[in-house]
């Protein structure tokens, strides 16, 4: 066990630490509090451990053409810059890697939402006038979520709400009400957690590691992204399986690994946009008083601990009697981790991110639970 991991118990109790990497709270004239984090402008990536084979849906290019035609038809991109930002996400390639054997009609709906989600996240969650305004963000997000919850409701004066409403109406037409409801509930969890992120940014607060683990699990948008797996694939996973503690833990672990990987992938992009304060590397640097290279190494160890637990538990669950729909879902959770990396290494969104290669072994395969109360239950006997 490393010194930094030994300090995790203390780190989870901290709210602000002095020393290298500390956050500085400052007030811009006439505005809210904003955060300036003393953080490096870039980080060096380590090889990623992920013993899951790469896969991609054969109709990814067709799904991309469909989605971009939908973007233009629905009026999602307000201007040329927004459309260019959408193109740089390669969203069809992303989701085609998560659900490589999906039904095409389900895949194209998932891809449309991913294009929508990236633009909404960039313009209203991570950037834009709502991203550090804890007064304005909640009512805006609530109106968008209302469009998701009731896609048959009347017209709304918000291009994002109108566009996502169109997607969800099609989801209800294509799949079961249970599958649609799982997606809308996951969507609400994402927007609700993002209010936490916005509040942190507004007051210049770097969350503790335990708080960050809980917050990032939802603010990454992983819950609705993973909920779309059922919609892409088709068959409904029975509630007794989907809602079991083991499958819930596997779902959360897959989202967390992908989210923490995204913290590595997007670091340089977000540093250029001045919002790396809520990133696993900088949370560790701040609360554990680590220099950048040590913080990256520690983040990799934490990530690999979660991934090795995911792989072990998935093997246990797969050995039990299970529906075909659940087995497909569990396979896709693995594809979500691997596909997220394969996509990130080539997507223009991350400014030509250089692929660091693949590690043959985890940086840390300690089977003990991480000392983070919010996620330690993943290591229970499930």
C-alpha cells in the first residue's frame, strides 16, 4: 500500500488543504466565486490496464450520418462553432464501441443522445453561463429534465429540451416503458449531481476524495449512457437482475472506471478551458499533497483497484443463472470501459491525445476495499 493510499482516510475528511496544488478562492468583479487551481497544464498518461478485447459496431458510420442529419433537422447546433464541436466528439464511434452488437434502431437513438449530451455538457455543465451559477443551473436543468420525464408535453423554448424530448419520445416508441423509465431516472441523477459540481465551482471548493467519487459517478453522465445499453441492444433485463446489489455495483464500477479514465483523457482539454479543479488527479494532489506525477500514479492505482474488483465480481455474477439480456448487459459494461479508451485515443475532442498503450498487469491489484465509504460496499460479498 502506498503512502498516499494510507492517507486516504484523512483525505476524505478534508475540505481544503494547504500546500502544493491548493485551491484558491477568488471573486471576479460583480460575479460569483470562481476557482483557480494551482495545477499543471498537462499530465503524462500511463498505459491503461484493460483486459477486454476491442469491438465496434459495423454500422457506426451509418449511425453517425443519421445523427448528424437529426442534429440539423432538430436545430440542436445553434451555430457553426457548436456543430463543429459536435463533429469533434465522434459520438457514433463512441457508442458503437459500447454496444458492438446492438440493434441498429436502438444504436441510432443512443448515438443521437450522446451527441446531444456532449454539447449540453460543454455548453451548460462544464462551460457556459450556467456552469458556475448555482442559482441559475437548477431551474434550467429541471426544465430540461421535465422534457425528459414527459416527452409528450407541450413545446418548450429551449433547443436542448426540445431535442432531448424528441429522442425520448422515440425511445418510448421503440422499447419498453421500463427501459425508457430507467433511462429517464438515470438522466435525472446526472443533472441532479451536476448541481453539486456547479456549487463546488461557484464557491471555489475542491471536493474530498470520497465526495469526488460519489459526485463523479453521476456528473460524468455515465448513468444515462449505460442505461442506453438496454435501449441499444433491445432485450429488457429483468428487474430482479438489474436491481440486484451485484449488478448495481458492477454498473457503478464500470461508470467510475470510465469516468476516471476520462479524467486522464480530458485533462489537457480542460486545463486549456480552466476547469480541472474537479478532476481525480487534482483532487488527489490537493488533499494528499502530491506532486503531479505522484498524483497521476496514485489515480492509476485507484482506478486499477476498482477495475480488478469489477472483473472479479463480473466473473462471479456471470457464473450464476442469468438471462441472456443480463449477460449482454454485463458484456457491454466491459466494452464501455475498453471502448471509452479506444474512442478517446483517436477523438479530435481531446486535441490529438497520444495513446499511451496498454498495460499487461494492473498497477495495483489489492483485493481489499478502497477506504472510501461511499464506494467500499462494492467489495462486499455480493
